[in-house]
């Protein structure tokens, strides 16, 4: 049984993705410092409930709870469809969040850009010879990538509520910028990367289902 690789994408889509990433990042760099200094001039929003609610969208254990709820709902299909098929929504959500979370930590090691609150809004990078822990670095925002990893996958699983999932993820990214802990570009990059990873996972899932259906019908 041959299953398409999730990494098989058209050249056109790859070019569009790269253009969006590069152009979007460049535009973000133009506003990173002004936005940071504007954030410093306004009232601390972290004390408000709406801020806490949106920030929690980037907390991976929250989405594990959501996955557990979905699993409890879908468990009735285990006998007829098998465990993997019945739990495919749970698996896709958890894997999307997990892979993107790991990707963010890995990219922090590579980018090594300090948080704006440490540098008064300037771009400064940690030397590779210096010791560090990834939570002390800003690019990319881990909360934002987790929020979008879940949101993009939830858009595939529950498309009628797409506007809600994307809105919550955008809100999470905004709270990270408003906290002064991240530049706008720290939130933009993970949103685009999460889209690519979640999209690859979904493509693999659909390809796997199509291959399984063809094998069953033959």
C-alpha cells in the first residue's frame, strides 16, 4: 500500500509559502520596535481575564484536555472502526501541538534572539558559546505556535468553527506581544510555520485514508 508523503508539495505552493513568510517577516521587522514601545506605554493588560483566557490557548496541556474530551466523545466508534481510526481526531490534534512545540524550541536554539523586554526593543542575539535556556529566548513564541498548531488542526477537524479557532490563536499571539515578551515577528513566524506543519499532517491523514479505502475496495 503506497501512501503519499506529507512533504510532497507543489513548487507553486512552496514559492507562495516562502513569499508569505519572507514578506510577512520583513513587514513585521518594520513595526517590531514601535509596537514594543507602544506596549510599554499602555496599561498592563495581563491582569484582565480576557488576556488570561487567550494566553491559555498557547498552553499545550489545555489542548490535551480538549483532545481528551474529543476522545471520550469518539470512543464509541472504537469497536466498529478500530482504535486508530476512531481516535484520529485526537491523534492529529495532539501530534500537531507536540510537533510544533518541539519545532519552536528547536528554532529558539538556532535563532537565539533575545526577548524585547531584555533589550529595550532592540534585536540582540545570544552567542552560541553562552549558556541559555529556551524559555529565555523570544523567537519564535512557543505559546503562539502551540495556539496556531491547535487552531489550524481544529479548522480541519471542525471547519464550521474555523473563525473561532483562528480568532483564539490570533488573540493568543496578541497577548504575547502585549506582554512585552515578544516582538510581532516572534508571533508571525510561528503562525505560518504551524500552518505548514498542520497542513502536512492533514495531507498525510487524507492520503492514508484514501489509500486505505482503495485497498479495501480492491
